[in-house]
C-alpha cells in the first residue's frame, strides 16, 4: 500500500516542482520506506513506498524500462505472479527478484492497453510513453486501490489521494452540490466517477484510460463470462469454490511482517481467518475481534459473537488473539484527521472498529490484515430464491425451503414466509394482477394463517395510495421513520426528480443481476475510504472475497446452490467443510451492532450534535433547522423507535465537519 502521483503538462510547459509541495506533502505518510521521483521537463512522476510483500523490498519506483521509452508508477500487489513470469518468460535469477512493478511493465510491453485484463490483484498504475507522449493508466476490478485525477486539456494530474490532486496550482476548487444531495439521499452507489469537487474525478474500478494532447479516453476492461455455470454434481460446485477461495486467500498471505485477520465470528471473517490459519500451518496468524463484555443482558444475544470467535481459536492453535472494545472509542474517532486525507464526506458507520483493529495491529508489527468484506455480496445469501419460487408459483418447494430456513433460525415460519412472499405480492398488486394476488393470499392464509384482509390492504391497496397520504397515515399510527426527503424541501425536490431505479430479479437474469450489484459504486466508495484508514495507520487491508477469480466464479453459480435446504450461502458452507468449526459453518444468525453505534454516538459525540442543532448554518443549504431539532428529539427514543435518526445525524456531523474545513469561498450558499 504505497502512493503514486503524476503531473503532465500536455502542452509541453515545464513543471515548477516547488509549487507542488502542498499537494505532494499529503502523500508523505504513505512512504515510510522510501520516495522516488522522475522528471523530464513537462512530466513528473513520483512514488512513495511502503513495503508489504517480499518483492516490494527490491522495488525502485518510478521504474524506467531498459529501453528508456516507458516509465511506470504503481500502487500494486500482483497475485498471479507465477502465471505471468511463465507467459512473459521472466526468470528470476539468484539474488535477482522480479518485482510486481516489473511484471506490470512487461505485461504492458506484451499486451499494450489490454494488459489490465491479464493482471490479478489490487492495483492502480500509470505508464508514461516518452516517445508517443501518452499516458496509460488502469485500476483493479473492484477498486481496492484508488486513482483520482484532474484533466483540463492542457494538464493531466493523478494521485492515490484526492487532496494531492485538488491542491495542485490552478485546479478549480468548486464543490459539487449535487453530490452532497446524493450523499444525504444515500444514493452515492450510483456514482463511480465523480467526487465532491467538480474538477476532480475518479477512475472507476475495472477501467483503464489513455490521455495525450488530443484528449482522454476511458473504457471498461473487465467483462466476465455471465453464462450460468452448470456442473454435474453438488460436490463439483463445492470443489470449484473451495479451490478458488483457497487461492484467493493464499495469494494474499505474501508479507514481510506477521499477517493479521479480522475475526468477528461471522461466516465471512471466519472463512477467511480459518483458511489463512490452515494455509499458514505453524506460522502465527494474529486475529482482531471486537468484544462487548459490558453489554446489557437483553442486548447480548444480538451483538456478542465471542462464543463463535472462541470456537475458531480452539480449532487453530496458531492464531494469536487480540481484542478491541468499541465502547471505548467514538464512532467518529479521528474525524478531522481522516477528512484531511480523504477530503470528502463518507458513509462508513462502524469505521471505529477498523481504526481500533489497525491500532492494535500496528503495535504487533502487522502491516497486512485480511478482511472478510464482502462475502455477503460476492457469494450471496440467496434469499432471493424464496421470492422467485413464490413468484413462479412453485409454492410447495417455497414452503419446504422457507420452513427449513425458519427451523435453522429457531423461528416460526409465518413471519419468514410473509417477508419473502411480500415482493411478489407487491408486484402483483402494483400491476393490477388481482386474481394472482387473491390466490396467493388465500394460500398463505390456509397454510400459515396469515391475515388475508391485511395482506390485501398492504399489497393491493396501499401501492395505489399517494405517498403524502401514506406518510400521513404512518404518522397517525406513530410509525415514524426518518428518511432523506424530510431533511429539507430542496432535498425532497431533488429526490423526486432523481428517483432511484429498482432492479427486479428474475431467474433467467440472476447472473447479470448479481454481477451488476457488485460493480455499482457503493463498494468503490467503501474501499477508497478503507485505503485512507489503512494508510494513516500503516496497515494494508486485503479482501479475499474481492478476488477477481472468485467473483467470476460466484456470480455464475446457480441460485439454488446459494440457498438450499433452508441454508443461505450453502455453497460456501459446504465448500469449507473441515476448515470451519461446525458451530460457525452452520451458524444461522447474524449479529446486529446497531445498539453499540447508537450508544457510542450519544456518549462521545453528544457535544457535536448539540453544537450542530444550536448553529445549523454550515448545513442550512441542505437541511432545515427544524429537521435537525426533530432528529435530536428522536435520537432520545429507544433504538427500535428512533427511526434511523442516529445514522442520519451521523452523516450530518460528517458533512458539517467537511464543510467547515473548506475555505469560506467554497461553502455552499444558503
């Protein structure tokens, strides 16, 4: 996890390095193991090095090709090294290591602009062609490594961190107010390229670009096979997943320091941690877990996962446990320090967990930490299968799967049946398919005793009632939910014009829908933020579930292998038989840490909330003072009744802190 920077005057003007110092200083903390620069009049490339892999110790960047025509800077870890060394005929000799930067440069030499499609791993890199005066750049498929840039026709600049681009001389500083509205509407997942500044862009994950004096062109290079995978037996799916997942973990264990892994006790983090410990054999694996020893007894079942963590530790004696207590840390820990580097608002509601883990890891000289993010999205729970079965009229199979699911959860089936039948009922009601709706409601009443009239009213009547009337009725019933339109008339008007599109899942489109859900902008925002946290504390996050090979396999696995016999994520559970302890492998529940977040916000950030309500001027363009007062009042209600007020206030505190750090000239006008 290093940092890269480049500035190219496409019109040939020489670069004055002294004027760049405010921008370059932003990146210095990313280079404890060295810094390098290459300059040629109108072109400057720079690199800040943090050693994490054995090969990185031998790396010198910027890297100039032996032929002298190409210069590369890369923040990268290449995972398919053996394959590339063979295909590119690069043979390490005694005392001579082929670095990841050399692999990228050789791949570009062989395949040109198609080279990113041949690279596995996490990367953001740029290659300057001195003779053609053209820059090529690319970013990994999920966007684990950031790439921000500015282009105005005369200049092109790029960097690992946003302020290293924004603080360059003569870069326009105007704020993109529509992005603030998207943030408050919680619709940032639809944006993959914009930032909160109009002049600074992001290279989207899985894309490459080329820029020269004639202009800039970008394109998507990652186009996986989206044909559903059909294998002969269940065991064949398990073996395919097991071998791919094992390699995804193995290639992320390359490290010059001890390796760490986040371990919550859930299925994702346990899968990664257990596989890592299995592969490391007698080598230690440091694990980092959150514990809540002083939880109220009534909250313990939903939040306390220590029994599962201990089951993992018993299975793998080479694990070295470390524990973090989130109640001693604010959900907005180091907010101003983070904003100084991230330079825009963010969504991460439990980042104080990561902050705590990284601080512990730094004490243990752990520079590499594995993370179970985001097995939920990559493997999928497969709950959609229940809805599809119901919608297709396969009600007997729907009942079998739903009842088995309820048994695993220790719940009565009626509530689950209603939950997963609801999308189909709602669709039929909205589309006036009354006969289908009546038949389904009658079947639900006969088999599960669900109230027919209530279902018909909810799914047949309410969808056709105007939203203002429906909201009034909810308020009359005391069902208050804080949502974005209530924050201000301006935000409400914007949301009416920019309604979020909902995508309907059908069985024939399952693979495409799964793939589309992964490449939306949400994960890109999260990964860019995680990179900033890791950079500040010197820990590189590695996510095996975001391995490109694992994603390409997972999206093609049929839905019936993701949810089967009432078990969500069935293929993962079966594939890791013998790796996961049975208590975790067949765990049906998930934790809910909302209570801890709520209490931490009240305990540590009450002063920020009071100050914001007393002086709402920084947010007046987007949030009305009355809305802030309502939010403060609702925050005092029990967690289950506060209508999401805690999270909305959390977002507003982050937005306010960011706006305050801007110069007055950049502040949006009320």
